C-alpha cells in the first residue's frame, strides 16, 4: 500500500522523466526506425542501454546547469 508521499514522489519522478525525454533522446542519438521495419531483441536491448545512459547524462547536465 502506497502512502500519499510515495505517490507524490512517483508523480514527481514521472514528470522529471517526461521533461527530460526530448534531451535524453537527442543525447542517445538513435535513428528512427523505417516504416514497417521492426527491431530484433538484441537491437532493442542495445537501444535501451543507449537511452539509459543518455537519461543519466541528461539528469547530470540539468543538475549541473541548475546548481551553477
């Protein structure tokens, strides 16, 4: 059972994720898929790792900019 504070923290993290998503995807530098072409499991895993690394970098960049 989640408390109200847990729910607010989750909403805050979700909003942060959405706010940083454009920067994250830009940093990841992944090309869009062609229409009708699908990625295999290994390609998806590789792209997921790139997005995770870009997410960490985006958060770091924003925190550095805010604290400066």
